[in-house]
DNA sequence: TTCTAATGTAAACAAACGTTTACTTGCTGC
DNA sequence: GCAGCAAGTAAACGTTTGTTTACATTAGAA
């Protein structure tokens, strides 16, 4: 018991955290995002998410009602394209390509948001939830930004390209794209993406 | 009971099948391919595969040793790019695009082979198996066919594009690409794929 | 300081999973 | 015709899953 007094006031930021529903909620959401990105909707367990947030599974259910609802709040409502749209139009293709080609370690310390989407897209339950989110928060805004009659199809192809690259590189880790250096992959993919952005309409 | 006698001699082609290990094996493999394509490696259950093949789960394990081994024999050793490589080089992009854009109903009656790959790629156990299969049966042969110093990267991008399209269309069923007609999608994607095939090398 | 509502936990639930064991059924070579 | 082995099944095993129930603890207002 004495050891508790000797330890610093806020040691590993989890063990001695005072009871605080708001902080706990955030901790659970962060743990869930990481777990869903690493393992997908099905494989990620409520007990494991709870443990890595420093609580128990029962509390997670108490706060979010169900695993499905936790997924919605942690992942579906949490990826967006709007940040990438800032900047000159002629280089949007490059920004998008860099967005998916950067190593996980470079992605702001956390795992790539697209990973959670991709790793969970195969579960029918999660896919139904993601369907809405992808249209509302990625394809929709991107299409509106692009403009023109083919905007939706163009945005869809961009999403498909980014997801495909993420799939082959981060999930399947196919040798061809996993070991190649980022700049070379960028040289291939950025023009393609820019082509979807600025290419001519199909009659 | 009388109804059985009235029914034709070989009714649903399953109930009255005589004992035949070879036929049963094939039936299990077919059922497994469909189940893995529809639900992915984890969600597809051995009991369900067995039932749809007209046998019990114990027999499936007896024949294939484990669910993992069943997956290898049903899916991993069963997708290949070689068929698409026949024909003129200038139209390979179009053939590849058609390969993934055709509706499931047009894909020879069965589900698209890429679906099983994609829906199972998120399971770490299955992904490890698919990693080898994708390189050995798709990217490898395609790269050898393409030739040139960048062949592997080009093949990787082609695989990524096809997987991405399949993901957005068949799994996420995003409105933008799900409702658009095949010919328009073909007009967008075929040139991109052909670009990966014939485009200039990156210095 | 005391009391109560909020915060959290331990333990168990029912269902589903892949797999194993022991058993029954039926085709086939002698 | 009949043994023997292959083909197939029923039932259970041990885990793991998301979720529920009943209980403990602590923070904060009175």
C-alpha cells in the first residue's frame, strides 16, 4: 500500500487514474480504434479492448451498449477526407497517394484510419455500417469538391484505389508493394489518382 | 413416406447420392469456396460448409484435417491470372477490368474468386496463407508476363486496383460504383490498368 | 462528515466455434 | 454371402464470444 504513495502522482496515466467517466470513455474509444485497425471488427474482442483501456468488458458494454455501437462511434464516425482537400487541386493526387503510402509509424503515431475500415469491411455487420460512413464522409465530400457530372464515379475510383493500395500493402503485405520504397510507389500512383481528378469525362 | 417414391430418382442431387468420397470431397470444396467468398474465413463455419455439402462437420475435418487446410485447398490454390494473360497485350487492361467489373451472376454462375480472397484477407491466419498465394499465382506470373525492371511493382499495382474495385463494389457496395453501369466503369478503369502495363518506367 | 448516485468490477450466462471420440452404416473384393 | 474397410454420423469436449446480473467502491453534493 505504501508504494502507491511513493509513486508519482500520475504514473502510467492509467493505473492511478481517478474515476472519470469522460476520460474512461475516450480511453475506450482509443483502444477500440487501435484494436479494430489491427484485427478488424470480428477479431477484436471486447475484453481485449477493455483491458487495454484499463477497464473491464462489462463497463465497455455499459458505456456503448454493444460492440457494434462501439464500432460506429470509434471508427465509422472517425474517418474523413476533408483535411486532404485543402491545398492546390493539381496536387491532390499526390496528397492522396502520400496519405495511404506513408508508413504506419509516420501516420501521427497511431494506426492508419483506413486500416480499421478495410479490416472490418469484410464483416457483413460492419460493412453495412461502413457503407454509410464511406459515402457520407469520403466519397460524398470528395465528389462535391471535384464537381462535374462524373464526380461520384471519380470519387468512387479514388476510394477504390486507396483501399486497394492499403489492402495489398498493409493487410496482404504482398512483397511487390510492401518492400518497394514510398517514392517509387508515389510516382506510379499519384498520376493515376490525379487522372481520376482531372481526366476528361467519359462521353 | 410415400412422397419419396413419387419424387424423381435423383431429386436434389444430394439426398440420394451414393457413398463416394471423391464426389463428397468436391462438394465440400465447392461449398467452402462459396462460404468463404460470401462470409470470409472467420465467419464461415465448418458446420455450415458441411451442411451445404450434405455432410457433417466431423467429415469435413476428417477429409481436410482442419479449417485452415480446407481454406488453402478451396481458395488459396484456386485463383490464378494465367487465363487472362491469353490474348493481345494492348487489351489486357480491358480484360482485367472486365474480370472484376462483371456482375457475380455473370462470373460463371459462382461467386467471384477475388471475393474469397478479399473477405478473408483481414484474418491474420488467412492473410498469411493468401500472401503466398497472391504472389505465387497472381503477381508473380503477371510480373513475368509483363517483363521489364518495374514488372513487380506494376503487377502489384494491378492487383491493388482490382482488389480495390472489388472491395468498394462488392463488399462495401458504395453507391458511387455499385449503381454505375459496367461500361462506364470500364471506360475509367481499363486505361488505368493498361497504363500500369505499358506506361513508361519510373527513372 | 455523511449519504447517494455515479463508476467500476467479478462472475456467470447462453450461444457458437473447431475439433475429437466412439459409434453406425453401406459398398466391395473374396 | 459375408467379412472388412471405407464413408459417414451423433454427441460431446474445451474455448471463446458478447452480454447480463449482482455486487463493490469511490467521488461529490448536502
